[in-house]
C-alpha cells in the first residue's frame, strides 16, 4: 500500500488527537506492507518537520516533497536541501564567503517556493492505488489533487462544532474538513456515537463510507506501583505529600465541565474519609475568557482545589495511579481518552453518561448526568468513602481497558482502508 500521512498535527499541541496520530502513524510507518510517507496539507513543506519526524519515527523519517505542476512537469525540492547544507556550514564555521553562499541558497529556496505556488503544484503520488490519510486537517484540493485516482481518508474525532457550537472556540480547522467530507472516499470516526451523529447530520455520506474505529490508551498507561516515582511526580506538580487527591485532566474549557466538578467537590469535601483532600485539575488553558476567569476565582478562593497546568504525557500514569479516583464529567466527547487512561491505570473514573463515554466504560459501570452537580458529588462521595465499591469498579475498569489496544485500532484501520480501496478502484476499473 502506498500511503501518505498528513503530518501537520505533529507541529501542534500534544493532546488527544496528537496521541492518536502518533500511535497510528508509527504503525503505518513500521508496517513492511505499507510504503508510508509524510506530507503536509497546510503548506508546501517546512523545515520544522525534519526534527519533529526524526524524533517521533527515526532518523529516516522525512517529509515527502515530490510535486507535479498543472502541466504535468515533475518538480523536486532541491533548493531547500542546498540551503540547509549552506546554513549548517556557516553555523559550523562562520565566514563571509559562507554567509554569501547561505544567502544565495536562501534566494534559490524562496524562488523554488514561488515556482511551486505559481505552477499550481500538487503532490505527485506514487503507486497504483495511493492513499492519503488526514488525522485532522482538511485534505486541501490545492495540495492533494491529482490527475490519477487517490483514495482519501479523513478522521473526524467529534462533531462538537456542529452539535454544540457553544462549546467551541475557533472552528476553522474542523469547518474546512467538514465541508469536503462528501468528496472523500472514507471517513473514520473514533466512536459509534460520533458515526451515528455524522450520518444523521450528513445524509450525503453513505453508511459504508463512514467507519467507527475506537481509540486506545498508550502502553505506558498502566498502574504505577513505584511509590518513589509517584512521590516525585506529585512534588513536580505541587501536590502536597500529606494529601489524598481526586485527579481530573482535560483542557480548561466549558465543555470539560470543571466548574460543575468544583461545585460538586465543594459540596462534599468535608464529608470525605481521606486525608487533607484535594481536587487536582490538570490541563492547559483553553478558550472562553469568562469561563477561565471563573476557574481563576475558584483557584483563589477554594484552597482544596489545585490547578497544575499542562502535564507531560509521561507523568500522567503516575498522577492517575497516585489518586484515590479520577473525575471526567465532560458534557460531550468524540471518544474520551482520559476515561480510558484512568481505568487502564486501575482507577475508578467518575464520568458522564453522554455521547461516546459509555462505549468506553461498558455496561454496569456507574455514570452521571454531567449537568447534575448532585449526581457528580454523590458518585465521588461513594467512590471515596466506599472502599469495597471503589475496588470493585477498579477491577471492572481494568478488565474493560484490555479490550482497547492500539495494534487492534491500527489493524482495523488498515483493513477498512484495504476494503475501501478494493471497492473504489474496482468500481473505477469497470
């Protein structure tokens, strides 16, 4: 399979979509049956990709940059490599001659960029059945058009900008992808819930074109039993050594429902049978100035609530494992990776009964209405104060987490694409 993976996501924030993209791309890239190359849908390449791709996938990983003009002329990116080499020579041993050579190569590089734009260049895809796969951005026609058939696959992680516009900040990236879905060959969703919503909102999409494939938690999300490691990570994020804590991780924004969680916490914190209880909320600041200001006031007033800011991915398992339980009362999810990460680390998660989340937890797992402060507070209280119940839910969660695996996600994705290819190219040949 000749496979082209849109790598723009790897220059962005390392949140859930980034983790999905890294896991899937790594498997496509290492699969001996797949000739995987990385492309950029947002620009005609960029120097920033080289180091990023090397760090993620090895020193041989690079951006594919073979182009073709509207007239069929084959165009290669030679000038940029020459500029990089001249730049490196000057940095290693500065001199006037090397500086002039660097600037000359820069001008050639910029001229090459202009030529690509003027010629209306698009990627020159190799193979009889090339596949282009985007985990986020729209498959922009100006870069992914081709005189030969190309099988285009777009991942839709959720429909928040369609179903809950009030939960969104900027939606340009989603809007651009959503508009062109009808022109693609396959759409992959993270859950059956999102698939159903998409088919309902887009009747122009056929059932066989939209495929639901669940995500997974990365392998390092497992119970951490090393108390020294847990202690070190707690100290790193300012969690007092003598406090037991409830852990909640997500971007700080209205959809993630932190304000109701804090209200629920405030109602019960003095009734919890744990030492110096803390609600630890981890995550970067998102959108919604008024919402963020309200969270800031909570931080100032309620000393039992601790905001850590962004948490490194490698620190999350220890923070999950060190908690009494976790909370994720989101108002809507396309999947809900923090829920799966929590139960993979052996922790009971107080989470919502909406959208895709029940697909993660399975049957007979207690869930809450995320708009009900009382339901949130009651389940946190039960989870903290009833040790037998909590341990039973932890075991149920661990067993459920075993059903989700990145290798399975990859194999299902690859198989779905292969079936789609046989249908698409088979029908084109008739």
